[in-house]
């Protein structure tokens, strides 16, 4: 089992959870797995931004910033609160500062 599973997916009584949510155990496990993968993705994108700096490789930085933003917004869709949504939108806005129409024309 992954080391973050205990932090992200609290141990649950699946029989009780099935009764309360009417969702099968497998669906609950898949939801936990999905959440874990997005959290890992966010961590990986943040780590990549340490190497792909805006100063060194601005368009690569913007791509990574965009991916970070999308991952954070996806997490925000299934979490309470707005912190991840705000963080994701901020990352997407930052990416757009480098990926301008002048620098990266839209595909034809």
C-alpha cells in the first residue's frame, strides 16, 4: 500500500460506508485511488517546477504550470473548500502569462 494512502484515504468501515452512501466497496476504493493519483501528480508538477524555471525554459515552465493548475482544479471538484480551486486557477493564470498568442499561436 502506498505511504500516502493513510493520510489521504482514511481507513473506512466499508460496510457502513456502503450503507450510508449506497456505493459499492470497489467504487469507494477507486475514488481513493483517483484522489491519491492526483495528489501525486500535483507533487510531481511542483517538483518539476524546481527544474523547469520560468527564467530558463519559459514555455516548458508554462506547460508544467498549466498541468499543475488542471490537477489542482480536478482535485478541487471533489473536495470541500476553495483553497485548491483558487490555487489551481492561479497556476493557470500564471501559465497564460508565458503562453501568449504572440509566443504560441493557436493551432490551425
